[in-house]
């Protein structure tokens, strides 16, 4: 069984988004309860959350953006930049905690204290751009983690795999010109699905040309179409790029029971995704993979999907496992 870190903190629940908002504190409550009832919490290595230093956030976001998130919280504003980004006075501190906990997960991974990790955090991050909050996201958690690995741990090749049903427009924007980060996203497009970006001909620019890859899925497509594009577009790219660390923007909103999209993935397909990305990490990264929660809004389905994902990371059936 692998040493899997788990980032969760009750203070992540303090970010309030108002009645009826899909990105709600209950998402983490049902996840934690499900893991606990399944007896998985005791098998995980806890990762503590402490507020991130702004110097790390400002490697991705402009100082003005960081100030605006803090200011909006202090002024008791109920949204920032768009109506999707509902917030409260605790939002800024909660976002700092989420980033800080993820950076600690990076340290644990690189120090060899854990083999991999799952980070159950909120707010999510992959829509946040350098200078604005978008799509429930205030700071781009996964992008900050990648920049931290580059600066603090001298990692030269990082891959980010984003299987949230919505394109990670912020992550792509941040790394379009960076050859040290390969960003792959598989998402619904074109359709009503937010944010409407991430076309398959976008490959990165300048020095980063070739390190962006998007797989687009039409509304109504399901497991077979998803698997075919994942295998066709991601696996050969990883053979060529050979990442040292794999980061995952883990969104579970492409499930057939999730109202946030019209991609109809089964529970079994998400198990296949988890096994496939772990296989990539084993092949190229010495198993080093950190999975960070993005979307997934059906409170009945999400706990089961996360339990399966964590069990895959633990690799309970592997050597020494149950």
C-alpha cells in the first residue's frame, strides 16, 4: 500500500457561497464523511494547512489581484469579478489555507514523506487567471503548486492533467509560454459548458509551443469517446515529455449524474481515469502524483467517486496492500 497524503481542514468550510451555489461547503463534508465511514482516513497521512505566503501566490497572480481578493473579503463583498464567484469575509483566508496546504503537500512529496496525495480543498482553482477570479476560483491552486515545484525544488518538467469537464482556462493562460509545464485538458466543447475555451488546435506559444494539449468532447459523449481521446492525445504526449512530477486537476463533474455538463461518464470511467493517471506517474515520475480537487457537484455521487480515487492512490491491492 502506498503512502498517500490527505489534505483536509475544517476551515475550508468557512468559504461561504450562498444558498443554491453548487460550490458549497457540503462538498467537502460529504467527501470526508465517506472516507471516514469507509475506513480510509486512518490509512492516509494527514497534511496540515497553513496560510500560504503571498510571494508564492504572486508567482502566478499579479499583486493587484491578490490585493483585490483580500480587499473584497475585508469589505464583506458577496462576489468578485463575476456572479459565479460568490464569497464572504473568510474567503481570502480560506483560499490562502488551500494554497498553503497544497504547497505543504508538495514538500511532503519531494521530501519522500509521502508517495502521492489527494487534496480536498476549496475554493477550487483552475479557472482563476493571473489577474481575475473566474468560475468559482480565486487563486489557481494547481498553477501555484507547479511554480512552487519549479522554484523551490528545481523540477524541470511538470505535467498537469485536468479532467474536470470544464477547460482550465486559467492554467492554460498561465503556462502557455512555459516549456517546463505540460498542460493537458479534456473537456466539453463546444456547448453551453463554461468557459468556452480550450480548442484542440491550441498548442502553446513561444518557448511553450507544444506543451499545451486540449481534447474536446461534444455534448452527449460518454466513456468510450473519453477514453479514446485520453489515450490518443495524452499518452503519446507523456511518452515524449517524460514529466518528473504529475499534478492532477481532479474534477468529477463529467459524471452522468452531475448537472454541470452533458458529458456522460460512468463511475467506472472515473476509476479508469484514476488508474491511468497513476500509471503515468509510475512510468515517468517515480509514482509522484498529487491530485487536487476541482469540480464535482452532485453530493450523492461525489463521495463515491472520491473514495474510488483515494483507493487508487493508496493502491491497496499492490505489494503489501490488503
